[in-house]
């Protein structure tokens, strides 16, 4: 082996490292994919939290865009995104459906009374069956449905000001949702 | 309070790692400093242990104010899984990594009497700096002790049900012991380069550590494969998944290292090559960690995707691997020795082994990284699957078997051609049996018959030499270890060849009381019952396996489990294990009318794959107990004793 050939391993490594860097850069841009993206939201029928004798089904979500937000009182992140949801509900006319996931109805009602209710409807999914249909990893998760009831976007994790500004607000606007505030950057607190 | 103490203990371990690293590199010849470095290793281990114990304590007591515990445990979880959940997620498994690193360093200190103190101290310095890197990673990017206050949840999110299993309890510790153990040959190689000294004693010493780490790695990979087989419900045992590849690459490099160290020890050649392999093997351990932790490649195994972590590992990798390879480029030429040997010599056949291992490594590396490169250039996604790997590994494996068959009779330097007669006799026997196997196979494939014949050839030549040596009364442990490892490889190859081509798989719809035939057995589905586990509810299918005439009934109960805390649905396969074949049943989806989609597998010799791998690991360990290593320890002890009295 000549002296120069001893540098070959180093060269190969630099090459791999460069590739790793590029791949890393790509990896960071990936969103967690959902099997439901661009597919119809699953058929369901679930009881309303505040009116257990009434049910909501997929047909009720058709005709206009809707946000479906999976939440629970046992989920600390849900509380931290709650203020953002309140602002969205106040500032836009988008329908927000809450899926109260694996929770106790009495606790959920108390929670909404205490912190405010951003939802047009809250579904009672205490045994998590709807969650399974939706392919929920955990709470919070948010699905954006278009007027045809197809999932156009899914967020695993909280809706924070950055996600609202960069991901959600532009998509809502694209779907024709009216923003009543002059600045979409609602949560720049 | 206890988690904060754990955090503090981990910080102290980091401070001691910095101290030992500084001492090892600045003042390796100072006697007081040497002792200080050793005691700081004990300190690193003790504080890592305390940190680990603190996290375990938080798990056992269901302290859900600790974020990591809240995310990976649940009050309903059986206690044994509460303990194993400590390493069920990214942060905790990295803490385990650090504890294992500390344990290896401690073992290294305790067995360091065999080599000059300044050499050992420098090696401790290198190891401590590596450990410092690991500890900083844990503290700054993946701290398992962070609290959820005041938003403490009432109960935890539960451990991923896939990981609630015996396999997970032992798989990561073994695998990490292998990964991290390779740090010791790495450190010894770096110090050898720094000191410009590499001799037979160095090689013998490095070999002991390499063999042990390699054996752990082998066991860890084997267990992972076994776990995937029975827990994922797909009936496969190796998927060429990026994370599997990440563990396979250091294994290939370490296997090459084990062999090239043997040449360096016995013949004083292959020196710079051995050093490069030692660096490579550990580098691939780190690369494996990068691949798994950074989210570059998403896979079932990845715990979390976090850009900060990925960037940290990338920089750490650049420093450690880039630094050591630069050192190698600058210093390795000092170690060049010209030694001649013939084609019919152990040296040459070790070279064949090394070439095959390195080519395999390149193939796996390409198969793992090419998708990333492709995405970077074209923006599209491709996946490289089994056909790509088979195209290389089938011929490489067969070639390796051919080379192995000769090995037992070969001497160092050169071998008389007459001794090959016995090898050719064995080949004739194996070839006849191979032809018979070819006719017996369905579907007939010449490659499978060739694999069986070549493996048999390897077995015959090895056993013959074993008996021959035993009769002559010279049977060193190293030879027994080598024979076992090579027999294990032959056995594993047969297992792979047969199970990959002769398995029977059928996906069928079965209604209660219906029967199907599977590879000569009658499978009767009697129905599904509901059962309740500690933290899940399951639908359990009951299947009766019988011979065609209705005898030898065996019951299998595969389950479809729904875990209460996370709502996850898991498949638990029912397996009738056997030395010669497994019958494997997993429940698919319920269909109308009480019927179920059922997946039935008949997998001949699948267990040989794992038994073969375990034999290899056992061989590696036995070889460490060869007398010449014990002699070396005694000799060093004696010289130290006389030095003390003088």
C-alpha cells in the first residue's frame, strides 16, 4: 500500500458523511405520513358529549371544510394547544370537531367549562374506537378535511403558533375559509 | 427528587469522563495520574449506574411527572415491563448505552494488567472522551429526567405493545454490549497509531476484547431477528430493514477484524489493515446509532425523529471517525511489514474472508444509503429490497463456504498439496449428497442444493480435523472455538437456504370448524374466544394441528390483542416450534359469519438460522479462553511481580 492510499478510507468516510448530511436535511422536512391523506375520512357514527342521545356521522361534516381535533383531559399537550384552538375558533368560520379520546365524559365537560369550548361538536370516544378508525397515534392529533370529506392534512402533535402560521392557515385559506382577523399570525404571543 | 439526583449523577459521570479523557491524553506516563484515570473510570461507572437506577426507580413507582416515564409506561403495565420500559424509548435506551459503556471500561481497567500502564491509560483516555460524547448527547438532547410539571398526567401513555415482550428485555442490552464493546478495539487501535506500536501482544490483547464484543453483537442481532419473527406476525426473520442493516454492518466489519487480528497476532502482517478494520467496526456502530436515532431513515425501529439529535450525532461522528481516519492516514505507514506467504496458506484464506466481508459491507452500505442518495438527486423515493441483497449475498455466501472447507487443514505460510486429498474426499461425499438433495427439493433449485452440499463439505472437513487433533492430544480452545463458529456458519447457511425457498405460506379464509392442509398437516380452526391479559384484551383463535390420520394433536392459540392504554392492536403469532420446522399461525382480520382471515406458515429449518448464529457467538467466546492468553496474563503478572521486588 502506498502512503496516498491510506487516505482512501478518510475520503470514503467524507463522502458518506456528506450523504448522511443531505439525507438528514431531507429527513427533517418529512411530515409524518398518514394512510388517510387524500383519502376520504372514515365512516363513523359517534355520540355527542353533551347530548348522548344524538349522534354525528361523516355526512354531517360534508359541504364545508372541517378540522377534526383529537384531545383528552389526560393529555398535557392538549391543554397547551387549547388556547390556539380557541383563537382559531374565534378568528375563522371553520367547523371544529373535537374527538374526546379515551376520556371520562364528566372530566371532559368540566375541562371545557373551565378552559372554554372551541368546538362546534365534541364527540365522545371514550373507548377509542373512532381513534382506531382514524389511525390515531396519540393525542393531540388534528385532521383537516375538505368539503368532500377528504383528509387533506394531518398534524401529529400540538397546533402551535408556528404550525398554525406555516401549515394550517395557508391550507384553510386555500379551502376558502374566511379569516376575520387582519393577521393570520394569531398566536405570536 | 430522585430523578433530579439521577440527572446530577449523569452530570458527574460526564465530568469524570472529561477528567479521565484529559489525563489519558495529557499525562499518560505519570503514575499518580494513571491511578487517577482508573479511579475516574470506576466513578463514571458508579454514577452512570446511579442515574440508571434513578430512572428505573421512577418507572417502578409510576412517577408520571417524569415525561419519559409518562410516555413509555402505564400503571397497568406488569412490573417486569416497567423495568424493561426503562430502555423502551430513545432517552432511556441511550442511558443504558452509557451504563454499558461504563461497564466495558470498568472491565477493561480490571483486566489491564497485561500491557504497559501508559498504553492502558491512553486507551482509557480515548474511551472516556467517547463516553463524554455519549453523556453530553444524553444530557443535552435526550434527557430522560425532564419533568412534566405542573401538567402531570394521571396515567402514562403505555409502552409500545410491540416492545412488551421478553425479546425486548434482552435484545437491546445485548446489542448495545456489542456496539459499545467495539469501542475497545477502536481505542486500542487509536493508541497503537499514536504510539506507532503494534505487535503480537497488542493483537492478542485486542483479539480478546474484539471476540467478546463480536459475540455480544452476534447474540443481539440473533435475538432481534427471533423477536421480529414471532412478534411482528409476518413470519419473516430478516427484512433488510435499514435498522437491521445498521447492526449488520458493524458485525461484518467486526467479523473481518476477528480474522485479520488472528493473522496480525500469528504472522505480524495485515497490521494497517487490522487497524483500519478496528476503526471501521466501531465507526459503523456509531453510524448505526446515527441512522436509528436521527430519523434519516424511517422504520419500525426508530424511536423518534428529532433534527437536533441527528445533527449532534452527525457532528460527533465527523469528529470521532474523521479524526481517527486522519490519524490512520498519517501514521499507519509506520506499521507496514512485508511478510511472504503462499496461496495455500491460512493468511491467504483469511484474506479471502476479509475481502468477502468488506464486499458484503459495501453492498449493505450501498443498499442502505442509495435510497438517500437517490432522493437527494431526484427527489423521488426508491426502496432497495431483498432481490438486490440476494443477488450479492447468495454468491458471496457460497464462495465463503468454499474457502471455509479448506481452512482446517491449512498451515500458516504454506501448506503441502498432499493434505488437500482429504478435503477433496470430503468434497466428493458432499457433492453426492448435494445431488440427492437437489432431486429431493421442491421446487428444485441448484443454488439451494449447492449451499447444502458446500455446508456439508465444511462440516466434514472441520469435524475430521477436530477428531484428528483430539486423537493427537493437541486441541487448543482457539481451535475448538473456530470449529464451532464455522460449523455455526454452515448450519446457519443451510437454515437460510432451506427456509427461504422451501417454506409454505398461505393466506386463507377459515370459518369455525373448517380444515385446511398445510405441508402434510391438518389444521382445524375451532373458533375464537375472548381472553383478558393484565393490560390488554385479546381475541384468541384456537387451531388444532394433527397428522393426516388425526394423531399427534397440537394446539396453537394466536391472538389479536388490543392494549387498553394506547388502543394499539397487535398480532401475537401462534408457533409450534421444532428443530426441523416451525408451524406458524397468525390471525388476520375478522370476516363476516364468524370467519377469519388466517395466515399459515410452514417454515422448515428456520431455527437453524438462529442456532447457527448462537454457535458462532459461542465459538468466539470459547476462543478467548485459549491457553496462550492465560499464559500471557501469567507472564505479565510475573514480570510485574519481579519489578516490584527489585
